[in-house]
C-alpha cells in the first residue's frame, strides 16, 4: 500500500520510507497527552500534529473515499471553551486495501483516517493552484455546451460544441453540518484536505494543528490468518543452509584395500578419497584409519609408520564436492525472504526431496544470494505478523467510564510485556513506545451517546484538582456534543467498541507493505494519459489485473522492496514490455542471429531466443541461465559448463523457449530474476537512483534512455 503522513515529508534517498521528524512527533503528545491517554486522563484515540509551519497543507495519507466532512465558514467558541475560538471542521476518509494474496486467500484491511480541527473555510477558500483544497471531485460525462437559454452552443461548422468527459473540483458545502460522502471521485494520496486549525486543548490559547486519528472496525489483520509475508522478514531461530543441493552417490569399494586420501584437502568431518579416476568426499564415520608398519625401500632393518584408510563397509555414501564448504549457519535475526508456500503457490518455487527431506530456497536480499534449507527447520516472522503490536480491549475498571487512572497505564504496559513474552520477542525500550504499539478498543470521543455517563467521573473527588463543578460539567458536555458527528455518518463501527491505533506508528508499519492494489497499479500503468501527462502505453484494467498479483509476489520475492527500487523497476519495465502489453518481442529476432555474446551459435537462435517476458529475456545464454535457475536444466548434466566460450562443447538445448511466458508468474519472475540474481549491479544502481546505470545494467547500453528516464520519473512521483 502507498501510504504517507498527513503532512508532506520529502522522500530521502536511501530510506525505505519517510519517517516523521522527531520535533513534530514528540510535540504531538505534549499538549494532547501520550497515546492512548489524553491529558485529561480519558481515552485519546489519536495524536495532535503541529507542523512548524502553519501554512503546511494537511493531506490524505492514502487513496480512499470521502465518508464525511464538515466545514465551518468561521471558527467559534462555546461556554466551556470561552477564551478563544477553536476549529471543528474535519474530513473523514475510508481506506480499503489488500495486504497480500496467498493460497489461503486474500488478506484485506479496512481503516478510517480522521483529520479533525481543520482551519475554517473562510481562511482557506482563497488558496488556489497547488495550494487549493481539492479532496472533493466529481465525474462529468461528455455533454453539449448549452447557452443561457438551455440551447446547444454551435461551432463554426454549425455543430454542437461538446465538452469531453472530465473530472472537476467541487467546493465543499460550508454550513457547519456533517455531510456524508456520495457521488465523489476517490481521494488520491496527497490530496489537500485542509490546513491546520485551532485545537481546544488549552484553555488559554488553543494550539495550532490537527487531531489525527486512525480507527478500525476489527483487528483480524493482526492474526495474519492468510500467512502473508512482507516488509522485514527475519529468522526466529538459527538455521543451517546449503549453497547448493548435493545428491549423495553410493559407490562400491573393497574394505580390505586401502583408500587413497588427500590429507591436505581433508578436514571438517570429511575426507577426500580417490576411487579409480574420480575423487569423492566421504564423511569420517565411514572410514577407519590406523597406522601400519611399512619397511623402507633402502634399509629393510627399519620400519616406518604410515596411516592407512579403509572403508567400514563395501559401500561409500559420498559427494562430488566437500559438503563442509557448502554448508553455512545463519544466526537468529538474519534478514531473509523465504521461497515457500502458502504465500507462493506450488510450482512458483522449487521444492526438492533428497534423502527423505524436503528442501526449499531462501533469498538474502542484502547480498542477492540464494541458499537451500530443510523446509521443516525454516522458522521466520515478518512485518506482516505485526510483531511489535498488541491489542488491548477495554474491560473491568475501564468499561465503567472510559477513564484511565495511573494504574490503568501500568496495566496496559504489563499486558504488552506479557504478550511479548508469550511471543518470545524482545520488549521495546520505553513505556511510551510500548503504548504507541498498543491497539486499543474503547468508545470513540466523537459520539454524542451517553456523554454525561462517559465523562461523569470528572465530577468525582478522585480526579483531584481537575474536578469539575456541576455547572462546569454541563458546559463540558455541551462542548463535547458540539464536536461530535458519529451518529450522523452511516456505516461506521459501533461507537462503544472502536479499535484505535497510534496513527504515526500504524503508518510506519503499513508503509512496509509494498503490495500494490488495483487502483495503485492503475496509477503506474494507466489506460489513458492523465491531464498534463504525456506518457502512457495504454494498459487496460484487464491486462493490469492479469499480472498484478504476480508483480506483487515477485517484487517481494527478489527484494524489490523499496519504493525507489519499484519506481525504477516499473519505469524500465514500461519500455521493455510496453507497460505489460508486450511479453514477446515483435521483431523477427534476426538482429540477434550469430550474436555470440548472447550465446547464439546455432542457426535460428536469433528468432528462437528473441526477447520474452517483462524484461524481454534475450539470447540462448540468458535463457539457459534462467532454465537452470528454475531447475528445468542442469549444468554439467544436460550441457557442458563453459559452452558459451567453446562451440565444441555440448550446448543447452531449449526446445520450448515459450515456456518463459506460458504463465503470468514466469513472465514477471524472469524479469525480477534478471535484475537481482543475474545482474547484481542493477539493484545497486536503483538504490543510487541512477537511471543511466540502471539502463546500462539491464541493457548493456543506453537504448531508450530518454523514455526510460521519463517513465521512471513519472512513476517516482506516484510512489515517492
């Protein structure tokens, strides 16, 4: 999901995601109190954001739809808050997205973002251009222009003048009432919702900012029932891995005859033995070694001692390479990407059964290395499991009035610690950080139901100096009611059981999920060019949806796991595949005939191995490397190693090059494999944000550089 903060924070190269500046983040809780408890010790479901520059626009954090909004022409006050006017204008958005698809189903997430205390319309209506409030739009169908009398306007050829279908900006209704969204276009991430108003959090001078809140109907996503994998994925226990799978061979030997052992190359539990013209690696437990007396050649009166090695049985189980050099141990906490089900389908990853064990691969995104491991020993956790978050539902003491006392905060922290211990995870450093990772269920503060009951405790003695008189409490309830809107908006969660998250922490976590929704992929590869945007190959919704799931899976599978990498990946892919429209090169391929640098030695190789897949894989050599990677061919068995430099050697025979495009998964997989596993320099160039180097790494030159640059820059504006 593409999600950012309600204020624009520029993307910093080298950072996977934006991070809220410390000054803004910390100030957000000075006046309002530490989430989830407000300064008044009531539940507080959000934080207050105070940009240093009041001219900073408040923006939609993600694509979504308008659920409700309220705009006042001017700020006003009430009897309780009688020192200065405060803002009660707001916008409420609903966001629906996918967190991934697995063989178990599709993981979905629905949440709401609330932007309360926006500046009154009278102070912002004069803003124009890129500063204008623009979250309301409507689609206008193609229609004939009409004159003042309602008659069609005719052009110079006496034909009606037609306005093409378009989207136009709608001015919000400014009457102080709550307006529920209907008939509006989807709000896009970054659209301006308003500007910072005055927050009634200080009886002397309201602070300048907004109340920012994210709430949900349920928190089933925390259980990750679909077993999705995204973000950081770490081993939860030490893991033994192999650089390559080795098939054990069994050879017959005579136990009575000594074995020839290369002592200088033996060690680490294995001995290198020679049997006939071949050498093998045999585990030490299959061989018995002992010293024998051997007479010297020149002086038979003296003997010397030599070590002889004999097989324990008539068979040796051995390998052609030293297994100890093939093995490696990865410590707990190592960053990996597991190539396993259920987040990948059977057939999309390799699973080999050798010696009664199932072996699968895992990818190391930091080094672009692949390893094999025994499947049953692979244990991991990813950000999709929301490992730092803990849900806490109001109960017992809190259920009576929603008021949190000092012991209540301690209870929240203790519950968090217990949950972390149960999951065998390390605790976070401070109580404040623990609280920011709580997802709490409690009544919303924006409901007008039972206000006197919910807030009545402020009239009790145990409140201390903050106790209110009956007269003051009457003013308070009127003040709270003036801010409410919940019951006026259909379809919202029950007001008494709303799940709240720390909005900044929630965004930081969700931003790690790079899964692109249907609407987000449309922004990258649109069917038509947007207004003022000239670059588009015209990708239909059918074509986008055909490849979308595989694009998401393959990008994560190969560590194309930052928005910057994705921008370059999609920008280059737009040229290679004409934005998903072309998975086979249209040319005949004769230009590749006899191109030995591509491994095209045989007649017809140019046509046979012309460009295919998202990246346009080209040449017998590149095809053979991908075929070996997929396990469809084996080096040294199906063809000779070094064939590409020696035409006399057996070359890889590929009778069905179309196999690379027989499935949508292979189409995308081949492209991701090429830029990560096969061409390591590509990812490094992406991280440097260097289109020239990325193009050179992929194509070996600057073919189509201008277009590649334009596409990449356009997509960067969408993703970053």
